[in-house]
C-alpha cells in the first residue's frame, strides 16, 4: 500500500461514546495514517460524501431513537449510488445472520459485530480492502492487454 | 491520309507538338508549342529541340532512345517556358518513316502535368512509400494493384502478383478468403489477424474497405496489412519486464522483512541488555541493602575503636559499590534512550548550597579553600531537573576535591543571556589540582576513561563520572567544556537552559527542617525478604515510629482495611501481589490517598515511571539511606492532609462498591487524560437522554424504541468498565422488547439499568473532576 497516501476514513454511528472510541482507536494506529471524519447520522455522512472517502465504517442501526433518521441500509444505498467503488464496512451490535445477509445484499464489503474484538477486525479488514482493490486493478490491467 | 488534314490536326492540337529530324532539330511545331516556348515558328525551326529543357542531356538521350525504339512514353522533363518560367511536362513521341513522303522523323507530344495529376502522383508515392502492404482486389478476390511493401513482403514481383488470388499468400487461405468476403459483405473489415506466407511468417492485422465508382457500384476493395510482429515483440517484452519487476519487488520485500527482523533482533538485544542491567542491579542491591543497613545499625551500638574502624571500612566499600552500580545504570539508561528529565520549579541557589554543603567537611579535611560566585541576575526560581543538576555538579565537585591537594575550588554561576521564556546559565567548577595533559583532554568524557591509567590507583573512582556528566548535560540540550593546564588546575564549565516561571519552587527536600516533634507515626512495610523486614523495623523504630510488616501486597491490603496507617513503604517485587498491583488496588478500588513510597532495588526509569503511573507518591532506592528515608516519610506525612483517622473515615465512605472501572478506558486511551475526559463527557451527555427514552418507551409500551434505547446503551458499558452483568441484563431487556410483550421482571430490570447508569454518571463526573485537577496540577 502506498504509505504516503492518507486514508480518508468515514465513521458513522449515532452512539457518540462508541464513535469517539473508534476514532481514537484508529488515530492510535502507528502504521496506517488516517484522515478521519466522524458523523452521528447517515444524512451528515451523505452530505460529505464528495470528500471521497477511501473506506466508510457505517453503523447498521442509525434510526433507533430518531425515528425519522435514515437507517444504515438506506445510507449504504445512497453511498453506493454515489459511487459503487467506495467500500463500506457495516457495524452492528446485533450478531444476527439476517442482518449480515441484508448488509451483503446491499453490497457492503464486510459486516462486523460490535464487540470487544470489533476494532481488531476492522483494523484487519481495511488493509484487506486495499489489497483486494489492488488485485482487481491488476486483473483489469491484464484483461485490457488480452 | 490527307496531309492538309494532318497539318490542321497538328496545328489545332491543344498539347504542344513538334516534329523533329533524326538529328533532333525542330522541323515543325504547332501553335501550342510556339505559345509554350514563346517563340515564333520561324525562330524555332531548325533549332535543337533538346535545348528547350532544363536538362538538355536527358532530353537528347530521350530523343535518341525514341529513334532507336520508335517510341517513348510519358517521360518526365522540365521545359523552359516563355518569360523564363519552368513547367513539369511529360514527353511522349513516335518515330515514323518516309511513307508519308516527309522522310524519317518523329512526332513529339509535350503534355503539361496539371495539379490534379500531381496530387494523384503524390498519393501514389505515399502509397508506395507505406511500410504496410496495401492491395486492391476485385470482387473475385484477384489482386489488381499493390504497393512496394506488398512486393517486398511476398517476395513476388508486381507483374506476377497482379491477377493472382489474394488468398494464396497466407498460411490459412480459407481465412484470407473470409477477409475479402467480409469486406464485400459488410463494406469493411478491421484488425483481422492473418499470417503472410513469407520466409518469416509475418503476423499481420487486416483492415480493409470497399471502393465504389461514381454510380455507387462496388469496384473492389483496398486492404491494408499491418505488420504486428514488432508490436507482438514489444508486448512480450513488456510482459517479461512486468514479471521481472514483480520478481524484484518480491526480492525487495524479502530484504525489507530481513531488515525488519534485524531491527527486532537489535531491539530485543537492547531490551535484553536493559533487563540484564536491571536484574543485576536488583540482585546486587538487595543483599547490599542488608549489608549497609545492618552495618549502619551496628555502627550505632557500643563498639571498640577497632570494630568501629572495620565496620566503617565495610560501609565505605558498600557505598562505593552502590555508586558504581548507579553510574552503570545511568549510562545504560542514556544508551537506551530511557533517560527522562523532569521539568519542575526549583531554586538554583539552594541546589548549589546543598551540593557545597556535602563537600564542606571533605574540603576542610584537605585544608582547601572553597569559593562561591553567584550571579544575582539569575531568576530565583527556574524550571528544570534539579536532581540531574545535582548529579552533574556533584560529579564535577567530587573530581575537583579528589584531584586537588592545595589551593582553592571555585564554584561559579553566571547568567549568559536570557529571552522571554528561557535563561542560559553557565556553571563552572575551577580547581587548582593536578590538571589534565592536553592529549588526554579529548578522552576524559569517554566511558571508563581517566586521564592516566594510574589515576584510579591513586585517586579511586570508576572513570564513569565525566561520561555521565557529559551525557546528562548534552541530553538536556546543554554543552560542556574543559580548560586545563597540567599541575595548575582545571576548569569544567557547562551551559544549561532553563525555562522561566512565576510559580514558587516546591519545598526542596534538602532544605526541609527536620521536625523532631513527629513521632508515633504508624507505618506499614510491605516487604517479603525477612532480612529487609528486620532492617526496616530497626530503622523505623529508631526514628520512633510504629511499624507493621506485611509479607506481600495482598496482606498489606488486608491490614490497611483493618487498621489505619500514616504511610506505606511498598516493596515492588513481592509474591502473590506485587507493589504495583497493591498500589493500584489501594488507589483505584479503595480510593485511599494514603502516601505510598516505593522501596525498589530496581531503579531503571521504566519502573519509576510505572510507580508514578499507579499512584505512588515517591520512591526510595535500596540500600535505603536512613536520612533520606526519614526525610521522605516526614515530608509526605506533613504534606498529606489526610491523617490516619480521616483515612479510616474515608475508607468507610468508599465501601459502597463503585460500578465503573477506569482501567479499560486508561488502557484504550493509553492514559491520555484529555481523551479520557472527552470520552467521559460524551458518556455524560449521551446517557441521561437515553435513560429517559428507555423509561418513557417502557411506559408507552413502545417496544421498538425500548429495544433501540437499550441497544445504544450496551457498547458504553464495557468502555466505562460497568459489570458485564448489566450488559447481559440489557440484552435480556432487548429480548423481551423484541417479543413485543410485557414480561415479568422487565420493569425491575429497567429500573436496575436506570440506577446503574445514574450511579455511573455520578462516578464518572467525579472521575472527570479528578482527571481535570490532576492535569491542572501537572500544568502548573
């Protein structure tokens, strides 16, 4: 991965405490340089989508308390409409197969359950995304040559 | 044929015509010829025709050829026209015999080339010059025309190519037929790959399109074969280069991994060295503690003069050994980059007085004169590391005293310069001792170096003192220098910068007046080694203090819960529960502010930092210096507002179990107070509205909202260290909520959650203020 490049990371969660914790965890990563933007709602995330994030970590349940708020899947759809290439990792407190499958159907890159190990998983997925993108790009290059 | 008619025909022909004799002289010309040459018939007749061309030799040669071969076709020449202009022409001619009655001769046609024709010729030359083979084929697939490149690539002459079947020249004739079928079917073909059957089997791509006559009927097709062998070669080279690049990236990555391994190995080595030194120091200090301690105890008892002399010798040797260990450890710390400098307010005058005081008796003993110069422009209180400054001055003074037998030792301080924030102070120690030879001057700051190898025999010392001084000065951003003349004396001077401050200096430990009134302190010693237990009891009882012993941290905690103490002396390495764990428990769980002093044989900075971080007030290195111990105890007990009685009360109040635990937050924020405060503040903002939502939704039987509210509470439980029982309780509430019905116990559980969250909020508020006041203390 290009080490000079700052990774623009969007964190979206309506739980302010968890959001701060996550932001702090990413800031403390010594090997990856993040440019982090945090949003408490899906609407705010979409407003700033033109900043072209490299990765978005998105909470599944954004409309729990605010009934009119856009939920995680709606936000995910809007992101994918804007640019289907932006990888989105869904985050949820629910460890349920339907939720995971639903996220995958809406083209989330991965699904992580909010637990003690959640950050570690996120931390592992991000390099995996870039690795995957690189492979995809190389494959496209070879296909073009064929 | 009528001669007259012939004449008229010639005369009126639009192209210039001439009839010449076999000698090349003009016999007759037509009107067009006189026009183009701008001369009359009379003037032209009988002149050499070749003379009217820019290249008369070529013209003459053509005329000769004409008579030899009876004809010449479209030979290109340049004619000199009237008014001196030139024109491109084509010359054609026919020789005739005398059957027309005029004798032997030849008729010559001059045909002016128009621009259109030039364009056609130009186009043709372009086609011929193309490196790609070009063919035209008719609807039957026969070749009708081609360019030079086609001839070269097929190696068949132009005449032989014309009229042959186009498809014959390829390795796969059927495919070639498909090409021209495609051209005629679709009107064009693009990039159709074929291989030409030449010596090299050249690979080509075919492009072609049909051409039509004016009425739109397809006449044939033009096909272009592009030789792609070079392209193919480049492509394969590119692929090779790519593979090669990937291979070398792999090699580079291997090298990087190796380098990383090497770095890790090196780092491990440094860590191992640090660990070794730390262990060694611990292993030596522990027995030394007992040796020196009991020697001191013995020295206080009734002794014969001889016994006293021997015991003094033991104590001095022990002291010297401790100094050596300290020196080695200091250097190791500097090497490992672990040397940390404090930034505390202190008074330089007091520091220097204290240092001089230590040497007073020695100086008097050696009958030396001690002078002191102090620059009063230096601000009274400055910020720096007084302990390290002491260490530097102590080392320099001790050298000065050691190497001087008569004369004066001068200690001076001078304000070099100052700006808004900083002052630069020069310290100098000047002696009239043995001095240092010029060739040794450079070496004296190196490890284990003394000016002469005999020095240590004569004067003692480890040879580490100056090395440490240099490191201490330079690591604080200062510089040290020495001026010396053998047998006259040396001057060591160093410059350090200090920050200015308005804050008053802390009570200097060295200047506290010992309060002989302080008696009857209750002190708990947590120490596992019996010898050291005995030594501590002896010392503390000697001070007039009461003393209890706990063999490990766990016992110590039990004893504190039973009985109040004024101070704890805490050994760090103990079985069951070590000093760090015990202190952490006392500070975080029991919330006691009782002073705790670490007893450590292990004085690496790493451990000292840890002592502070778990909440110890101070530390004292083994072997314990009696006076230092007393001073530290008295200072802490006086400084602390909480006496044993108030602590007992404090303990009682704290009995109510705390529901939050900052350990997780401390660990996750790496003890960053700002971050911890931010997190706590966020929790305090977010939680009360959530509690309200939870209660209201239960009341309204809005199960979805109840589910969501509890859902949002869950992640912060673990962050704030709230017991996992409540997290499970919250999940149970969620389960009930998702079944959409009132269940037994749900009210009770929501109440419990509300209570725990409220308690957490109040505890966290307290915690927030604690952190805040602590950081403010640090700032001031």
